[in-house]
């Protein structure tokens, strides 16, 4: 194999081509690749941070929800207790009102009874006076007295 000028020219052209590529083409390609790698690494780091932030926010939201549930339960318990108090107060007021009305009814019955007794006493005394008057106007006779007393008893 002969080394001729064509081979030497091709070798020189290849060396110049490689030098040109290494000087002007290769560095921008490596810089673009490194930039892309850095961008991907930054994106992955941001995704990891975002995932951590999401987990923290989820945990915090669950804590807030749990606290809200506790507060809601407390409010419901207070509402039930207040409702029970209101019912108990209503029952106590109802009992007091019933006792007051019962006492008023008993007093009214007592007054009516006393009025009826007084009225009966008045009627009995009027009948007794009427009977005595009739007895005194007639002669004293036992049979008539019995008859008048019988009528008197019927009137009573």
C-alpha cells in the first residue's frame, strides 16, 4: 500500500474537521446537553419539593379538618345540653303552672262550696222560720206538728 497525496490530504482534512468540530460544534452541544440535564434535575427537585409541600398541606388540612370536627362536636354537645336544659325548664314551668292552676281551681271550688253552704243555711233558716211561724199560728197539736215537720223535711 502506497501512501500517496490523497491519503495525506484526506488525513489532514479529517484532522481539520475534527479540530473544527471540537472547537466550534462540540462545546455548544455539550453546553446544551448540560443545560438540559440541569433543567431536568431542577424539575425533578421542584417536583420532589412540590410533593413534600403537597404532603405537608394534606397533613395540615387533615389537622384543620379534625379540629373543625372537634369544634362541631363540641357545638353539637352544647346545643344538645342547652336543648335538654330548655326542655327541663319547660317541664318545670309546666309543673309550676299546673300546680298554680290546680290551687286556683281548688280555691274556686272551696269558695263555691262555702257560697252554697251559706245559701243553704239561709234557705234552712228561712224554712225553719217559716215552719216556726206556721206552728205558732196554729194551735198546738202534735199531729199538726208532725205534719208541718214532714213538709219541712220535704222542702229541705
